[in-house]
C-alpha cells in the first residue's frame, strides 16, 4: 500500500518497504519516501470529466530503514538516493542526521522540494509553488512515513501485508543473492511461493 501526495508538478509517495541485501542477505525494512515528477497530461472530456494523473519519473528517495538483525528503531540502514538515472536510483548516500533524527531530517528535506529536484537535475516550472505546496503538507507526509516505520512492523506477516504489491521485487532480490546460504528463510517465508522453504 502506498500513500500518494500529488501536487501540480511533483508527487510524494510513502510506503513500507522490505529489502534483502544482495551481497550478504541481511534484511532491512522501513519507510520509503519518493519524490516523483507529475507528467503533464492533455485535458480530456468535459469540464467535469476525470483527468488522468501520471506520477512516474523518480527524482529522489529516502529509505528510513532498520536492519532486522540490528536494534529496532536505530535506523542503522537509513540512507537516501539524491538522484535517479532513468528509473534506477543512484548509489546509497549516508548522513548522520538520517539515522539520528530521521523524521526531522525528512521534514527539512520536504520543505525544499525544488532543491531536491534541482539536485536531481530536474528543473521545475514553478519551484516556489512546489516548495509551498509540499512544505505545507510536510508534517502530514512525515506522519504517513512514521506510520510505516520499521518499529511498527514487528512480524514477517505484517511486512508482507504492507509490501504485498512488491512481491515481484522481493522475488527478484531472492533470485540475485550472492550468499543465499545466509538468508533468514523464516523471515522471508511469506514472500516465497507456496511449497518453497
């Protein structure tokens, strides 16, 4: 399940995410926040017609994650991706504030969504309005992210329920592990096809 805050030029998507590290099979989970562009669409139908909304091109992502083998609430895997190459995120970037004060760090970033766009190489048509719109909802966006925090996801079943739509991504991770022998198979069992243990 995703929460979408959609504005004139940008959208902010918030969800819970489950991640398997491809190198050593450790598990991470927590709130994922993405800033994306809203693609302009031609007007259709009458003045009352429903209009198409296309939220596609990612610009920025924050992953406020815990490691499942770490201390709950320590955000020891929290990181961010300041830009994307097409739909692929750049390498992880780390900042002490992301792990020590993740919600305040996120709130501060959301008050300058035009700066996020510029750093990602995207020129907004009206950056001041984008800042005003997203900044006015920054607290609501942070609250939505807090509601998908790793400490609120205490079981494999809850993680699976919150990320059921991402099952194909989890299967891709499972098929790309360098060390599948280190995988906590009990924790990933809800994502495994029936009969696979």
